[in-house]
C-alpha cells in the first residue's frame, strides 16, 4: 500500500475529561459473577449465566486467570466465592468474602473471549 492509498490518521486528541467513568452499583449485580483484578484497586465485574453448572463457572474463572494473567474471583452466591491467584499456582481457594472496594467497571462476558 502506498502513501496515497492509506487513510489519513486522526490527529485529534481526546480529552480524558470527556470520558464517563462510573462505578458499578453492586446492589444491582446478580449472582453468579466474575471479578477480575485489572490493576490494584480496579476491578472488572462480569455477570455469568445463572444456568451454568458450578464446574463451568469455576472453569471460566480459571481460564480468565490463565489467559489474562490476572487474579480472578468467581462469586457464586452470598458468602460463597472461589479465588484463582495468578501467582499462587492458580489453585482454587474457597472463601466467604468477595473482593470489595476500589473502582469497579462492568464488563461483558465477550470481553474475555472464552470461546463459549
């Protein structure tokens, strides 16, 4: 492709103040859901299908942990969650308290490209 065939690049700069950032209202999130630690104090929340068996929910958490190299928590119901730590050998760790605090972004399941 020569220079005449290339589309012109958009050289306008986007002002970061025009972006809308909102935390997720956790009272509106339904179970089960996936929490991915994107960077310290920033989490991505993805609602998972209710009709999936527990094994598939945990497999999804493990796959995201491997593919994205991120810490992941699958929250099955209140008081029941499973952590997959990227540096802890990705061995599931069952806990009663999901991650909380920080800045939370809503993400679609398709964002993780799991091939389902």
